[in-house]
C-alpha cells in the first residue's frame, strides 16, 4: 500500500476525517434509504465491570469507513471511529458486569473532542493528543551519542514513551547496554541456515534489524496510529548479508483516558514472516523478543520497581510467567498526587504464543522482556507468520495491581459490540 503520509499532512484529526473518511451509513440493499429506521449498536459488558474500556467493533460488509456518533438514551454522544479494514473502536464509559447498552448510530462530521493525531517528521512519527505527546517512533537510524561505535546505530523502535503528565519513561542508547532502545523486538539466540546471527547484541556484528519503510499513518477522535516494516538481516552470511525475517509493526494509540487515574494507552502488534525458504530457529534462551528499557534514573537494583500479574517483583519474578508486568520508578517533578513516580504496565494478549509468557526482569537495570524462548526451542517457519500483541498503559503514580488487572481484562476480554 502506498504511504498515505506522502499524500496528506496528518496533523489534525478533523482534517484527516474530512480528507480520508466518509460518513458511515448502514443501509439495507433491499429498501430505499428514506424508509430506513436508525441503526443501533449494542454493547455488552460480559463478566467484568467496565470503565473507560476500549471496545473493538466490526461493521457490516459494504459499510464505508469514517467517524460516527453513538447516541445513548440520554442523548450523550460517543465517537466511534472505523478504519479501512471495517474494524473500529470507541471508548465505553461505565457499564456493570452482565449489563448491556444500546446506542443509536448517527452520521458524524468527524469531531468529538481531542483525539489522536499522527504526524510524520522526517524519519520519525509522533502520536499526540491535544498537543501532548503519547509516543514517538524512530524509523530511520538515530544519531549516536558521542563515543559510540557506528555498529550500534539503528532505527525501528519506539522512544520516547510519555505519561499523561508528559514524563518520559524510556531510555535510548544507555551506556551499559548500547543496543537498548525504548521498545524494540529483536531475537537473541538464533539459528539460520546453519549460522547463528544475534539480532539483539549489535556489538557482535552477526545480525541487525533494519528499518525498511513507513506504512500509512492516521488519526481521529478515538485513535491514531501507523505501520512500519523492518528487516532482520543475517550479517554472518558471507560474502553477502542475507535477510532472515520481514517484520511489520502496527501501533494504535487511543485518546488518553482521563478517568479515576489518567492513562495513555496504545496497542503494539508485530507480524514476522520468513524472508527466505529457511526457518529461523529459536533455541531456548532467557531473553529476546519484545523488550522495554526504562529511563536512565532507574538504573540500579533499588531504583526500579517491577510488579507482575502474579504479585512477583524483581527479587522473585525473573523467568516466571505472567499476563502483565509493571515497570516504573521515581521521576522529578511528577504529576500532582503521583508521589513523583511513573511507569508502564505491559499487557500480554492471551492469543500470544506460549501465553502466559515467560519474563526477563533484569536484576539491576530497568529492563524487561517477554521471552517465549525461555520455555524451549521453537522456530518461525516459512508461510506461518509469528504474531505478537501487547498493550502498553503509561501512567503517573505507583502501580495498583487490581487496577492493572482490570485493564488487562478489558484488553484480553473486551466488551462485545454488535451492529444491527
């Protein structure tokens, strides 16, 4: 697909709606439009109490993409945004377990308050809301700190990530691990055509992950995001380096949640496919896959807090399995009432390989990794994509285990929405 950002300057969600989106009309093919009654969307909470939950929606075949308004019985509007695949989302306010709510579907002009904007600036994509940063994606290679060898230079990662108060919670090119970058996803111990490229430890110069290009970037009143492609290259193949994997990232950030506790929320999906007829073999190893590097001030065994879904911390959580993990620490000038603490909860989707996935909690650095290879040898085979899905929730203040569990339930078992 041609890069939409080359044709549109995507910096305002209403402008995007006006240029790229058309109003949705659920109309019967058998009856004239004038005879139609308003269509409805019914959302069911299921077995969990819901509050500010992201609700996925699949619209009927043949419906146009765009922005709608959901209107409840009291007349309160809620924006619904639908993308080009026929899938959309909205933010549900509050709904108790076992309850349902019916909304009328109405045409919309694409408004709905501060949503998410996506702007491409040279080799970077910024996702923002109301002028505040949510995250940056670094596509092209980023500048090296002074004294770093050229082999460590790379792109294709997320940094910085921000909390609702604007605090940065990631690091880039930390001195002790020059190959760490915010959020990134290389494999460490591998076998490819009899060789052993390491795509993680770039100092070994046996493997690397290259940024290839940007896909579409988009915004709207509910969500905004982008796609990008990467290439895993086996540098140990002589005389010519050989691609081993192709990877596509899809990142979707939702309008910030401003409820009981403010959150920034985004979904990260990686799809990896073999770039050759040979598989990428992944022997048992204790890290590799989705990695997160926290801010530099959290370095040291007493400066970073870990909390897993099973109630474990840094002292007993390494190489255990979990549905989610929180990583955080102190920040200067934190949000009011936060205790100068900020962090991120990384939620693992139940569809992921070897869920609940094993985790790497570093003993004295602010590093975390979901590492499915801890459970034994496996491989990415030709014609069988490897898909990994995670949700990131950044916030100011200390972690609340029950609240993060509620957020994981919303991600893993979202409310059900049906259009009638």
